[in-house]
C-alpha cells in the first residue's frame, strides 16, 4: 500500500516476467483498480488484492504459485480447506503466540471471473476473521500483512508448513 | 533463430559442458544443419530442433534433461502421453487463456537415430497443432516459442507442472 | 560463547528476521539471561541455550527449524526418540570414529514454558551424556559444539541424516 | 593427478571443511600415500583413491556423500549393486554412446579398514572393467575420469540418475 486515503496500491503489471521486474515497472492503482501511475495493465487478479485490502486493511498482499500450495490445494479441495496444526512456526503468524493452534487455510475453486472470486473471498474474510491466508485450487496461495515484511513472513511460514504437511503425507 | 530467410539457427555445439558455454561458442547452422559460422559440430539432436522450427515456425527451441521429465516420461510411456489438467499455470502457454484446459505432452520412445525421430516429431506436430511440447522417454522435454522469452516461459511452466504431477502421485 | 567466566553468550534477539541480522544486532547475555550488551530482548528460547551451555560446556548452540526435523520429530514422537544408524556421516560427530554407531536424537514435546522445557533438557543431557542433539516435536533441532565450527558441522551432519532417514521411509 | 611418473596426486587433507578449502591447502602425495608437498594428513580414504588410480589409470577421482547415493546404496545393498537402465544421460559416461545401456554400480559394505576396502575395490575394478563408479553403503559414491572434467561429468550423470531412480520408486 502506497497510501491509505486515498487508497493507492503498488501492483505488478500483467504479462511481464515477475522475476525480471524493475522498480519502475510497478503500477499504482486506486480502489477501483484504475491505473494512476505507470504504464501497462495491472495484474489480472487485482480484484482479489483489493478485496483483501478492503476487508483486512492489509498493507501488503502476496500471492505465490508454489509447488506445495498447488498440489495440496488440490488434495484437500473436497474438504474446502486444509489445517496446519501444532507447529512452532505458526507462532510467526500475526496474533498467534503458541504452537497449540490450528490454522485453517480455506480452499476456493479456481475461477477466471475475478469479480466473482473476489466476492467469495470478501465474504470469507468477513466471516472468518482469524484466517491468515487462503488457497486457490491448482493455483496457489494468497496471504497478507500490515506491511510487506509481515506479508513476506506469512508467505515463508505458510509455504514451509505446506511443505511439511505434504512431506508428512508421503509415508515417511 | 538468427534469421528466417535464409534460415539460420544459433545452436549449441556437441560435447561441450552446456553450463560453461560462452556466447562465442554457439554455432550458426542452415536448414540442412550445415555449420555456416563458428567452430565445431552442432548438437547431436539438431535434426529435432530443425523439425520443430520447420513445422511450428518456432523462433527458439529449448530442450531439458530434467528430473521430472525424465521420470514421468517413463511412468506414462505406455500411455504414449501425459496430461496436465486444470492448473492456473497453463495460462502462460501460448494461446491458453484459462486453467480449464487439458495440455497433452506426447511421449516418444527415445532413439539414437535422430532422422527417424525427427520424422515422427514432424508428423506429430502437423497432426496435433495444439501441443506446446513433447517428451522423450527417460530423456527429457522439448518445447519452443516464437522467441527465446516465450520458449523459456514454456520450459518454466511445463517443468513446474511436471513436478506438481509427480508430487501429486507420491501419496500426498 | 563470548567468555566462559563470567559466562557471556552472544545470542539472537527475539522477533527479528534471522536471515537479515547484522553482527551489531546480536545481544550479549549472562548466565541468568540478563542482557549485558546490545539492544532488545534475547531469543524466547534463551533458557534452552543456557541449559545446554551449563550441562555440556558448549561453546556454541545452534537451533534449526528445518523441514525434516519438523516432520520426523512428529513421526517418531511416540517413540520419544529417533535413531540414525550406520551412516558414514556420523563420523563427523564429536567423539564418533566409526559408522558403526547408533546416534539417538531424543524428542521432547514442544512447550511454550521454556523454563519447564529447560529443566527436562538439563535432566536429559545429564542422564545421556552421549547425545549430540535433540528434537522438539513439530519445532526443530537443537545441537551444539565446543565452538561455532563444531556446532555448524553437527547441524550439517544431523540435518543431512534426518533427510536420509525421511527419504528412506518414502518407499524408495 | 599432478604427474603420472612418478605418481603424484593432489588430495584433500583430512578433517578440514571441504566447502572452505583453498588451493594452497591441498596436499600432494606419492603412490604410497606419503605427503610430498603441503601440510597435514591426507584424506582417510586415500587408499581408495590410489586403488582407483592404479587400476584404471584415472587422472581424477571424486567422492561424494550425497543424499541419493547414501539412501540407494542401502536400499539395494542386499543385491550387491544397483542398475541404471535406458537413460539418455548414460551417454555422457566414457565409452557409452547409446541410451540402450545398463550401467551397474556395485555396492560395497562400508568399512573403516581402508586397506581392506581398497583390496576389494581393486579386485572389482579388474574384474569389471566396464564400471564407471561404485557405492559404499550408507556412505556415498566413488567415480573417476581421465581428468577432472570427465570425473565431474561422471558425478553429475550418476548423481542425477540416482535421484531419478530414487524418485521413480516413490510411487509416482
């Protein structure tokens, strides 16, 4: 988030190699996803980012296409969510101070209609104020934080625990 | 592809450590695989690269010997192909705009007679215009693009999805 | 260990990104975990580090939150320990000169009451003088050495062997 | 190999962190493992390196403690060997020009009596002139080449194929 009022988010442009982005290529958008600074079109999933910012007041939103979020969002899709239980690493999530915690990651069916998905996400985030992230089936993870450092910490924790969960299910 | 007409491809020389190649070591060949610039003999699989360029008009062809392409090309060899279904990452493939897509990767039996293999590959690419790549059993992946950036993106997507497929089959 | 008498340990401050720490951010504490140099509060698990230094005379203590220590500490938790048998790499552990050795890593149930955990750890280390490390369930590995180089070598060996044990149990 | 006649090998000293070695720390030994240049004692396994140089005329010998060589040398120990069949990557091994090849890696029981192990290794290498490497159970891989580049290429190929074999056995 570049500013809160008026809302200005820095966001990646669509279609570019995210691994090769330079600072000057980021766009700045308003609360209606209109580009107010920069060249290009914002990420196709901008609507999800805005839904999270609106509902959670998040300062930063991060989205990954990682192996374990892709695989486990599919494995647990019939349950509509997966649970990460009893790990010390959960303590790094905002407001969690013990490993004796059950973190739920809801799983949404993936959808190209982002407005529709954003409505579902917004409903979830209002209904489940405790969640720190969610999964899109065969797509990836969304998480957020009050700032980029917190969002990044949440990504590290959740991705690590997704791998721990995945590994534990391979017969070890 | 260095030029289209006359056809000139830059290609790696055979026998050298690919991880240590310098720009000046690349060869330039014509449509009959004759070296027109540089020192050395072109890759032993040059015939496959030319078949792909001829049939698809590809600007760049990339070939990997990766772990998951090696393993899964063997696991699915009896089926003659493997399928990557419903992944968001499929949207990065040329002309694919939705995750609701089934990407088929045909699998050829490996063969040291490249001319024979090139004939099979050419027949496949004419018969199946939608494929973005194919596998050689216990060997690796071939993919391509209109330019190097697109070919590289295709490698990233297909290699990632091969790993996702492989992991999903280990009992997670 | 910065000095032995009086006891002074350099330790990471709590709450900071361990991957981004600079030398000047380390704290120095005494045998009662009081900060004698530096700004901030010491690691929440300082009590465990001190228990190990007291009981073993360790010059350095290292603690990891790795994938395999997290997963296997859970898999073997009912046994209260796991065993690493017959690996050449065991020879890198202090006082071990053959692969014909069975290294036991005790597993403690994780606990937020560090004083209580430290008491258990101290009892174990007095009762089992041969152990080179222990696991906290769904948390990670603790190991130590006479200096940082030895502690680091112990981390490398134990983490490698935990992965070897984990992989061997996946049906290979 | 620094020179062939008289035989001089450059070898790592024992006990030092191999990841931190500098060029000046390598020792030079003769055919009886006596140090002729440098400070320190040569690797504890020097006898194996010399046996390989003697029997194969190798210019370089490389030894790894990798995860898959450690795990699979144990999985297949009852068979006394493991086989790598039909992989394209086998073509990078000296004198192998087709994927239609079955590469055997003999497996020896690990032993701290290196002289005894060297005798076994020497007998094997005379009896099986085609092997490009062997495994020590729960220890690692030995391979060699006419020079360091060839030995390194052999390590890359064999380690890759060990992983491919391991992965293929995990139910993919």
